[in-house]
């Protein structure tokens, strides 16, 4: 099978979503299907011609206009975008001293791409992930599972996304955990899991992420790469 070239963008601004800490676990999940280049250098988003997909693990998603435009064009022209956990936090920015400032509105360029964004979360806990069905390539051969992670409450455009998995949390209303959508000629997938090592090491979530990488990477020829 052809290897997928992935740019994984993250940061070390906040200790709770530090790429240095999560990089080995992200790489381990993707290594069977992709050659992943993990970086905190946002200027790498300005030229994505060497990549098949972008994997987003940013908390502060502040980019330059050029970087937003490059990412949007990359996906619209057939590239793949996989947002993991904090990628949907489109209102948190750095205060420059390790703390968080909050934007009044989510970053519009990324809100348009994802069609959803993080709103809040309670404490980390065990909760269920219920698959809507196994017919989609992203959820093929993935079973319902329980995971210890940070349960994200999100605002999303129900008519613009296809939800593949829902949260089963005793104290929260029903929230989507995984959704997909098309953006121009490209494909977008988002998973709200990924705060904890447990989430990356969970067999079912790992399988789902690898399926997602294959699916978003194969947008340009309009086919679905077989999932194991």
C-alpha cells in the first residue's frame, strides 16, 4: 500500500496539550499507515504540496491569513484534514505567559472547515463511544468502546456533518465524538478524543484514526482505501 505523507501540527504552549508529550503516541497510532512529520512550526502550513493530509493537534489555532488560506486551499483541492481533540478548540488563545485568553467567537476559517467547535468539558472520566453504524470506512471494523479521556461538549452544524460516533456520558447530553464531511474536493474528519495517552493507546480509537487517515488521504481519486 502507498504510504501517506502526513504533516502533524501541534504546540507546546500549554502543558495539557503538549505535542512533545503526545508526539510518540500520535506517531505510534499513525505509523502503520502514514509517514508522519510532527512539528510546532506553523510556517509549514504555508506550503503543503508535499503532503497528503494535515493532522491538527493545536489548541491555540491562531494562524496568519496566508496559513489559513493555504490550509483551506489544500483541503478544497483534494487534501485531507484530520482534527484531533483540541483542534476543535477555536476560541482559546495564548496570553503569552502560559495562560489562556478566550476569543468571543470561534476562528471563522477553521469553523468553516470543521463545521463545529469545542464549547466546554467536565473532568476527565470514563465514558462510552457509541458508533452510529459501521458502514462508513472510518468506522469499519471498529466496535463501541469505553475510554478514559476528556469529554468534549461541542457546538456543531448537524446539517453540514455526518456524525459517526456519539458520546455516552452519564452527566452530559448527547455529543458527537467523531464526524466527517467533504470540503471542496477534500475530506475532513474530526475526533474529540485525544487528551489522554489512554485515548491514543485504545485499540478501537487507534483503529478509527488509522481508518480516518486512509479515508481523508484518498479524496483525490474519489475512492476508499480498504480498511483492515
